[in-house]
């Protein structure tokens, strides 16, 4: 007899299940809460020139932590490693809540990303350590439900705090949740490591990735156009060097085929990187434009941007039963819709209205939802057997890398277009279209790679 939800919610497992959901929630809700309150943050402590840094720092921290989490669980044991991740996350939230200026706020976001990335990775480790194997499908399904709930509740949480004029309260709210999480971990998580993962941390790749993102972000704040171009170029070189080192290192961050567009694994990872980098600018600057140009309050702007996640979730369920022979078509359809969503959303964000923005964001998310599972399947299935575990981890890692790179680039471009000190109705109408349309070529490159992958 197949175990059901009643088995998962029995007296022995219910508390562990709740703990796991709380850990996933801390990461799932964080980004939507933060993008909703960011205009309020900038109005109080300044830092519009570092706007993209707040998202890039969080995602970069998540990448670094995710790469190290398995090793931490071996060294300290699952319980202590997970509790440490919760403490780090709480400290990061407190830093953001107390930040007197935007650079301290960005530092807090980096620490939050370190904690949240480790929490998510260790929660996946904990599934195998804390639940019977027969219940794993139920647990994974519940995790998907937590992400869906964050789509609805994240903007609500951020919007309520922002409209109350107390954006710092959103971070204190998450400090309290993190403290509860740590206490529950110490009470419920077993002492054992729960993983047999071996190998060293890919330190050189992580260092080059950090350098690349930092240089791209710095291009928006250094004086002089020539220096800014040099920073951006060196950032791109550092990212390329990361792929080069990755291919020649025994301790890989990404599969060997990453960057090789003649192989399905490399093509799929390229699609993920390009599409994520092309669209993250809507999350970084969308709420500000929606509030300034379209008169929406923080709550409504959060839900409009959150409709990306809503479209993604809805279409993921809609295509879940698609026959294998249609997977290539789903990939091609998804990347076409993503590119169309970027083009439409860029226009609506500046020249359109709230209805058009919402529909374009739903379309954008729907494109991801249609193709994502099949992209992941081809990335993993095309990797050699000895690299399939690494390829599985590379899917979310590449998404984070794309998001961090795109956020850093969006911040640099926004500053170059004159948004370093904020967005006004006049400046938004004059320079908003180049800010969003500048990333359309990345979406078109993603479309080209996805079209080729769909034929494979």
C-alpha cells in the first residue's frame, strides 16, 4: 500500500515535516518579500546605485553556501550544520534590519544568502535522513507547495510592512522565524551527517564567479565610462575563466560539458543561464517602476512581479504529464514564450499599464513553467553517469549564477542610464525602455540555444 499524507502527518513525523517546510519557506519567501520592499528601503537609506547588488549578493551567497553545505554536514553533522545555517541567516536578516546605509544592507543580504542557501541544501539532505524512503515523493511534493505558497504570501508580507512604513519589520519577522527554526533543528534533527558526499569545495571556480559578479556590479558605480566598460569586460572574462578552470579541475562546480554548446548538457545550462539573466531585471527594478510610473502601492507591485512565479507554477503542473515525444516541442515553446514575455514586459513596464504588465509577467513565468522540467531532464540525462548527480545540482546553481549576473548587470546599466539616485516619472519614461530591452538579446540567445536543444 502506497503511504499517504496521513503517514507523513503522524505524531512521529509531523514536527519534522513542519521544520522542513519552515526551512524551505525562509528561502522561498525571501526574494519576493525583499523585491516588494526595495523601493521603500532605497527611499529611507538611499543606495539606488546599488539596487542590483542586493539581489546579486543574496544569490551569490546562496551559490557559495550551496556548494559548501554538503561538506559542512560531513564535518559538523547534519544537526549542527543546519543550526549554524539558521544562525547565519538570522544574523543576515538582523544586519539588513539594522542597516544605516545601503552598503551595510547589501552585506546583510550576502549573509542572508549564505544562510538561506545552506538551509535549502541541508533541508534536502535532511529528507533522506529524517523520512522513510516511501514518503520521499510526498515530501518533495510538499516542498513544491511551499514554493507556491510563497508566491502568494511573500508579496503580502513585504507589502504590509512597506505600506506600514516599517520595512525593517519584515527582516525582524524573518529573524524570529530563523530563531524558531534553529531551536526546532536542535530538538528534531538527528546528530548524524545524513550524507556521504566527498570531495573538496570547488574554491577556484567560486572565487572566479564571485570576482566576475563583483566586477560586473562595480561597472555601475566606478567613475568614468572607460573604467566601467573595463570592469564589465573583466567580469565577463572572469566568468569565462570559471568555465575554463571548471573543465580542468577534479573538483567541479558544474558538469564538464558546461559551456560546450555542442552537447545537450551545455546547451541546456546555457538556456537556463541566459533566460534567468534576461529576466531577473524585472524582479530588481519592476516594483520601483510599477510604483513610480503606474501609481501602485507596494503590496500590489509585489503581487504583479509575483505573477511570474504564479505563471511558472501553473504551467509546471499543466505540462507535468506531457509525453516524452513532446519534450522537445515543450522546450522550444517555452523559450519562445520567455523571449516574447521579455519583449512585451519591457514595453508594458514603461509605456503600458498594470493589466498589461501583469499579463506579460504571467506569460514570462509560463514560459519557464513549460520548458523547465524538460530542460533539467535533458541536462541531467545527457550527462555521463558519473556526472549525473553533479548535473542535477548544476540546474539550480546555473539559475542562481544567471540571476546574480543579470542582477549585477541590471544595476550597472540602470546607473549608466541615470537611475543612480532613484526613478522619477520623467526619467522612467525617458530611459526605462533601454533598461529592460537591453536584456532582450540574452533572451534571444536563450531562444536560439533552446531551439537547438529541442531538436536534439
